[in-house]
C-alpha cells in the first residue's frame, strides 16, 4: 500500500516537472538567435526582418512600434552599474577573436574591428557615407578613377604613422589567391587586380601611390558602390601585419588576428575567448579621445540577456524584439530602449521553374489569399510590418509610391485562381489540365515565424482549394535545396545591405536560386548599379520595386525590429539600422 | 598486462579508421557547406567558387577524406573555417573551461552518489531511501536549461548572491588567488546544476551494487565475526560495490572534455560545448571533425582504462 502511494507520488512529481519544463521551454525559446544588423553576411539566416510599411500607416501613440522609449525611473538603476564610473560594458554574443579588418567573419568580431580600426569613409545614420580617415575623395567624371586623400598626422596606437601604403597592403591581401575573408574585392574590378590575383602580375597596376597621403585607384567598370567599397577598407599597419606576408600565404597575417593594432577609438588590452574583450581608450584618436576610459565587450546569451541588464552586469545589449521582451525592458525602468526596423525581411519563395508558379495571377492569389498580418502579429505583435517590396522602410531607396498593398482577401484570391484556369475539382482541390494544385512547402525549423506561419498558411490555402504539405528543415538543408533547385516553395529571410544593389532578383543572379527572371528588373537593377548620382539611383530602384511589387517573385512577408537596451546612465549613443553602436563610441559618456 | 595493453592499443587503429570513415561520411552527407551556411545576399558565384577551392570543398568526397585523414595522422587538424585559427588552438581556448566545471561536478556527484547510494541500500525502503529516490529522480528529470534559468532567477536576480553568468567579473583583471576566487564564485551555479543532473543515475548504480553485495555470504560472515557495522559497510561491502563503477569512470573521461552544451549557453560559460554545436550549424568541417575525433579517441582510451583498472582492482578478472 505504502509502496503504491509513494509510486503515485513519484509519478505525480514527474508530471509536475514535465509541465514546469514545458513552460520553461517556451520562455527560453522566445528570443530568436540574434544577429546584429547591417553586416552583409550573417544577418538573419533565421531571423526575419524586412521592410515596407504596414498597409495601415500612421501609428498612434500606443501602436508606436519603433523609436526611442526613454527610461521611466532612473533611480532604479542597480548599484552594480552605478558603481562603474569609468567603464562601459556592452553585452553581445561571443566574438571569435578574428579582430582583423580583413578576416572577421561574424558581426560581433566586426564590432571589435570597427572599434579598433578606421577607414576612409564611415557610415552615417541614414546609410550614406561620410569622410572619416579621408580628408577628401575625388571621383573622376567617367567614374573609373578614385583618389583618396588621407588626413595627415594620423598614427596607429603603436606610434607608427598611417600612410596609404598600408591601404595598398590591405588591397594586396584582399587580392591574394588564398584570401578567404568576407570581402569580395574582385567584384570591384580594380585594374590589374585579376592579374595580381592569378599571379600574372607582381603589382596591382590600377593602384597608384602618389604620396604618403594620396592614393589613386583605377577600376575597369563603373559601379555605384565602388567609392564606398574601396573607402570602407580599414587601414592596418603593414609594419606589424605585413612582416612575413608573402604572395599566396596569409598565415602570418591571420595569426595576428586576435592581437589587433589599429588607429581606432579603443585599443584592445586583453581578449579572453568566450568571455570578454577588454579595451582602453586611445588618447591620441584623430577624432578626439573617447570620453569613457574602459570599454568591455562581454559575452551574453539570449537566455539571460535581460537578466544581465537587470542586475547591471552589462550596460548595453541587443535584445530580440517581441511584445514581452519590450514590456519587460520598459518595466525595469532604468533602461532606454531603442527600437528600429531590422535590415532584412522574411519571404516565401516560389520555384519559378515550376509551371504553376510561372503565372503571375497565381502568385498574386497566393499573396492575397494569405493572412500575412495575422502571421506577423502572431509572433511579433505590433513590432513588425507586413511588407510588399524587398527593401527596408528606412533605406534611401525605399518607396511606397505605386505599391500595391495586397490586403488579405480570400474571395479575390479565389477569383484570381479561377481566372488563371485553376478550377475547383470534385474533392475541393483546384486542378488545371488534370494536375492538382499541390504545394510542397519547407520552412526553417529555428525561426519563430514558422510556428505562426504554418497553421495560418495551411488554413488559408485549404480554403483556396490548395493542397499544401509542409515540412520544417534545418537552415542548411533548405540552402541546399535552394542551391540545387529541388524545391517548390520555402520560407526564409534575407539580410539587406545599406546599398540596394543585390543579385537576388536578377536573371541568373548569384543569389537568385528561384530561377526568377524579369527583363525589366534586370535592366533597372543594372541602371541603378551603374548610375553614380543618388537621385538617379533612387528613381531606378523605385521602378525596380514597383515592378517587383507587381510581379511578386516571392511573397513578401515582414520586416521585424531590432532593439538596443541602454542603461540610462549612459548617454550619447546614436544607433540606426545602418550605423552600429561602434560609430558613436567617442561621443558616449557616463552621466550620473 | 603489458602485452594486453599493447594489443588493445593496436586494436584502436582499425576502430579509429572505422570511426573516421563514418564521421566523415555523415558530415559529407549533411546538406549544405560552410559557404551556403553563410547565406550572404551579396556573395557572387565567383567568390563562392573561389572559397570552395581554397577550402578544398570542390574536390570529390573520397579525395577530401584522404587529404583530411592524411593531415590528421601528421597531427594537423587544419584551420577552423569559422575561427580562422588552427583547430587545436580553438579547442585549447575553450576546452579547459569545460573541464573545470566537469571535473568539479564529477568529484561532487561521485561523492554524493556514493554516500546516498550506500545509505539508500543500507536502509532500503526507509523514509530516507524514498526521499533520496524522489529527490534524485526530480533532479534527473528537470531539463538543465529550466533548472539553470530557475537558479538564475532565484539566486542571481532575486537574491543577488551569484552572478547571472560568465566566468569572471568583467574588467576585474584579477590574477592569482583573486582570480581563482572570482572563477569559483562564477562556477558555483553551473557546477551545482551539472552535479544535480548527473548524481541521479550514479546513485542508482551504487544503490543496486550495494544491495547486491550486502546480501552476500561474506558480509554476513563479517557481521557474524563481530565487526563494527561501519567497517562492514565501508570496508568490506563498499569496495566490492564500487567495482562496476570503474566501468562508469571510464565513460566519464570523454565527458570531462566534451562540454555541457545547454548549460554552457544558459550560464554563458565559455566552454567548448557551444563552440562545437555552432561548428555543426555553420558547417565548420575541420573543427567539427577534429573535435569529434578527439572525443572518439578519449572514449576509446576511457574504455581501455576502465578495462585495465578493472583487472587491477578485481583479482577475479585476469587480463590476457
């Protein structure tokens, strides 16, 4: 009897634990894996994001879904944070220790690079660029010759002067056949670059050093991005990094990755892998020494970001946005919360080799017949917008002129399918020429949107008379399907770069795995790429987006939000989707 | 004995070859590679091709296997694609942090398990036994992330006596004794959670082993000749009950180095577990394969070690 009883008790306890585990699980799952904004590579394989305004604009106060939410009660600041008088601690996912401007590969390593190094140009809040290390930049009229004039008297933190020879050194490493970093310098078509890369020339003929502070770069093709591409290469001392550099062997350059020396705002004092990067202000910084003496990038993780902010163990961190996390941060009272649109967007792709998706009416029907608003609201609440073009609403190239919002309307969707020749069959499934309308759909397993997307999509499409079978896969498995073209439809997200040029929707574009082809888009994208003046580019991209909006190569879903929480004793940060926090580090200060 | 060890070591070679083939085959079958995992919207086809060529990913699988295994034999694990550093350096950066908590939790859990197991067996079906059983099942069944987050909430946020995570206080830069104290302060919670998770099954082993031994004739004899109960249990019974545990100890060897993936994430412990997990999701083959082989070697050595120790400890077993 008593055995039985204790047995039951054990079972009961088990069940309680399981229940508890469930709720714990939900909580831990909320934050999405976080990738910071605006760096080309690793933004959002699994995060969603994207541009374009919700069909209903003009938010009232309680629908405010971006901007700054200031701290409500600074007195709640924990003592731990208040006692740090000359140290700023910024939380982030662990950098890998590749703090080399040439070899960084995660956004977090890039943060360190941006703190320790400088380039000719620096990004501004709106995604345009202004002179930083450069005094001025001359562009020849034909757009093929770029002359960068370096500010005189700038020194690296080890005391050696910065010269354009260091710039040439960086270019040589970038052109090296063994170079495996993120940059793709060959795409900029510097004259003689390919020959140098192939080992046919000893020097890059298009780069001419005029004096220590002036370098002239000649390219063979006009490209609107060249000035920025070439101007954002960080300068690093050849005397340090180039000691044992030989053509075709970059090991000696790579080996110094975790001991960077640059001309930047801060100097790396100590790096402990997986824990922290400790930095000290550069008193001789050419743009004025930073006001806070010590800067630490401390490793944090999604599960405990909020806790670290709450106890004051970190001052600043990026937290994934949903209604709960925003509420919680605001509730702490002593944090300034800065929310802005993520530089990227989520979408549902079609395989354009598949006959049924080749009809624009079908694509439109699938867009109109999908309740995108509910899907997005189900995950992010108000902190995301449904989009209709593949551009961030904060980008200079963004437009909503002549953009069809494709509001959810199931009747209209049915009508469009009828017009396209897909008639409802005996079993309720539409068919055309004897083929049933069936979609095999794949979605990335680790994206929170999928949980909201699948039920709504299945319900909506069933109502339209479409048989949909869905599977969730690992991100890489979807990439593979995409690469080999063995898919019908999938959900994924793209990151966006500050510049609107991209190869995603152009015919045979490197990133166009959907087999999408539209002559008008190709022409306009090329025009946008080759036009140097910004107004002309705006016009070209406006037309691109209007055409994409009409033609719907994919179902554009949403642009979500990024959020920075900043302890209110820290003032002076200027963070936008384009401008990382690193660019305002010199003006940031600690106030009581 | 010497011969036995040499023979076993030689047997490791074909086993390792088999393991390396299987591990490599699995990694090659997994869809995607390091370049597709980047998902860069601006990467050109030329750049992608160039990267594949540098990394040797454009070669046929069989050729890649032989290149890799050739390098491994000479002790060159290659460079981690993601860290852009030699695999051995990356492992060295992180593995000792994992080792520290694994080692202390191993000590603690064995200590607790031995005592809990012995007393549970001694007082089988007593209230103590039932409470211990209940408690260890509770600890075992709680998922580590849940219990970790719960502890953080209680001890770090509400009571404020332990840090939320990390291994050292940011910017403290302590050395020597101060540094050890700081690390100990940070590792308290993760070690406790890890111990809670691993003590359970061990206690059951010891309890069962002890129950078996305690009923043997020689224990009755020991009692009959008037030995103190404590001597009977801890000297005569425990030694024999611990024999099967030697096998378990062998399995602990790889566990010391493999890292606790989830727990490391929750407590932001800079261990190798998370790095390993990440290497899988970004398809960082050199690191993924290198570390897997490292663990495989440890497992095999652990097995060998436990067999040898068993022979040493138990005279009934003769190794030939």
